[in-house]
C-alpha cells in the first residue's frame, strides 16, 4: 500500500473569534477527533497501476510494519514509517483557514482583538497553533484588513498579518502529497478599494502567479490542485446572499473588477483543479448548492465554528481526505451536533471527487 499521495486537509471557514472561545476550542477538538476517526488511506500499487483496494493508516497496520524486518518492507512502507516518526500522529495532514479571524462586533470594532488588529492576529495564531502542531496556512478575508484605527494603509495592515504568521507573500502553495498541491489566494485591499471595501480582491500579481503555478502542475502529469479563497468565484454556482453580498458588490472574488471572470476561465482550462473552497457567507453545508461541480472542479462552501457568526444555527468545518491517486472524499464536521454519551461531534460524507 502506498500513502505517498494520501493526505488529510481540515478547512476552517470564517473564524471570527469570540470573547468566549469555548465553542471554538470544542470545534478544534472535533477536527482533531475527525482526523483520528478517519486516518489517511493508502492504495495498492503494482504493475499496471492501482487495483483499487484501499487501507486506512491504522495503528494496527503501523504496528505490523514496525514489527517486520526492514529488509522485507517496500520503499513506500519505509517512507511511511519515517513520515510517522517525523510528523507524529497526524502525518501528511494540513490545516487551512479561510480568513476573517477577529471579532466583528460593530459597536466596538477596531479595539484590540477586533477584526484586522494586531491583537486579533496574535489571538488567531495562538488558536491555530493549538491544532496539535499540525502545519497550517491561511488567506485573508474582507474583515482582516479593516483595522482603520491601527493602520493607515492596506499595505501596513496586510504586512502586520504576514509578519504575525511568518508569511513571505499573501498567497501560499503547499505540497501535501506526491502529486497534490494546495493553493491559497488572499484579498489585499480594503481602504483603497475603488468599489466595495468588502470586495475580496485578488490583485493582478497573484492572478498571474496562480495561473503560472496551475499550468506548471498539469493534469497530464497527474496533479490534483485544491484551491482556497475567502469568497467564491463568479461562475462557481455556490449559494450567495442576494440582500447582503450581491447588493454590496462583494459576493465573489473581484466582484466589481473587470477581471472577475478570469478565475472561472482558469478552472475550465485546467482539469487538475479538483476543488475550490470558500467561506464568506456564514452558511451551513445543508444547502444543495453548498457543493457544486463545474467541469472537473467541485466548489465547496465552508461554514463557521462560532455561535455568534452562524446565520442558520449550524456550525461546521470541512475535511478533505485524499485517498492516494484514486479520489478525494469531502466531509462535513458538524460542531453543532453532539453525541451525548461522549460529547463528541458528528461527521458526514458529503461527496467523493
């Protein structure tokens, strides 16, 4: 069994930390438990390709490998044991946050800890660092650059965010398997937005970088790309809020900008883009159009963790489980559903890509 292109990715929607972080901390434990309940899955390899059989990375299977002679193990099995030793229980696992980190209470916005402030970034970093040491990446949301009382420019606000999370650029790319690539795009303007200040705007530099990165990891070479942004792209078909985001010109990436169709064009031209995750609307995963397939790409709405930011009472995160080179499973982690006997959360399989 090969686990070389198997991975687990937990995706967090709008974080919007609260004064009482009890529910957020509980949701964090839910995510860690989901990773334990659904470990990465390997697939058989051999002459002629995969036979389609799979095996989860259980402790029993690991013990079988550890008790065997090194000379009897395959290169894949030896690599797996090394990865487990280096990375611990959650090997080949990653966290992605879709932004909007801080509080958004309108009568106290721009106070320390509120959206876009340095204290907000530090608090969010402490929270994300608490995911058992699992590596993570994040993108900015429309509220992450709105600390008007602390920073005079979008550049300074964005730089403070980048400095806090030790990011060299607003965007990111991360390899989580032999042929699996995660890509994140960030909004870079709030004060200087020519149309709506809450438009999630990806600048030309990021767009060019994104297109070049995608084209250099081609479908023909076997790549699978998962993309993350705070807002969805126009053409995705995901549910939006007419009276809130469409009326305000901030429903989609670059909603009011002339290049807003560039993203869906890139998706249609590149079948290696398998999933595109976004938040922004604070909606649950229960709607039919919270998962929409366009060509080879599944667009994925991601919910929220906190009770103050949910619009429909449900609190959810997404869990992507890359099963070798076979397929990707998409789960909902339902933080609002508790199993009374163990006070545990519930996970649902939403789709297989």
